C-alpha cells in the first residue's frame, strides 16, 4: 500500500495584540452616536441637551408672555366695559337734566300765558250793559301790548318790519307776487303774517306779498 501523505493546512498565526478586545463602553458609545470618535459623541450629546434646555426656556418664556397678554387683554376689556357703562349713565343723566330744563322753561311760559288769559277774562267782564264795542277793543289791545312786552323783555322775541324792505328769503316767505317795482327790485308790498326774531335767530319768517322781479 502506498503511503498517503496528509498535508494539514496551517492556520495563520494571530497576533495577540490584534486580538485585544475593545472595551464594552467604547463600543456602546460608538453604536449610539454612529461615529468612530467617542469624544465627538459626548460633545454631540451635550449640544443636544443644551438645545433642549434652550427650547424649554423659550417655551416657558412664550407661555409667560401669553399669560401676561391674556391678563392685559382681560383688564383692558373690563376697563372698556366700565367706561362704556359710565358713558351710558352720563348720557341718561344729561337727557334727564335736559328734559327737566325744558319742562321748567315751558312751565314759565305757560304761567306767563295764564296771566294773559286772566286779562282776557277781565276785559270781557268789563264789557257789559251799555259799554260800547270800543271798550272791548281797548281791552284787547291792552292785552296785546302785554303779550308783546312780555315776549320782548322776558324771552327776547320781537317782530321785525317787512313792508318796504327788500325781499330776503331768510326772513320772508313769498305767498304772492304784486306789481313790479320801478327799479326792478323785489320789494315786500304787503305783510300777511308777521315775522319774529328770537335773539339773533329767525324764529318765524314773515308771510308776504312781493313785487314781481324786473320792470
């Protein structure tokens, strides 16, 4: 029998220094931060923590500002509502005072007119028996003078002259046209109803007949 020589492949020798195991914590660091440098991983973690802290601070600051703004808005709304209520109360008070003033003014006028009515009663009572109509006329004229004096002295209400004056639409209301004047101006020819002023204001325009425009 032939002898078979068996050749065994020799395994390569391994350097013991190459087989030194990497510390477990270093492997873990590299695994977590996916980097070959543990120092870079630690720095990245610190930056992440710092960013999270900064974001948290910003969120807290925004929350604080929001709460402050909400408080200020609520206070402003309350102030506005209070002022609106005060304004409404002031308007009501002024309206009430105005109504009282008008009522008092009307009361004074009505009282003065009652005095005039009393004089009418006296004038009619005086005309009896053999009294003539002229006596009644005199009594009525006396009452008219009383009214005119009362309006002028107490209320500053006065009649103004119109006949012979130039037509003024602010003071006169033309109800008819008459003959044209010689110079072509519109002149008040006849006064149908007196006009009155109240201080510097036209209280009532006069109803008049005016001359036709042109010659």
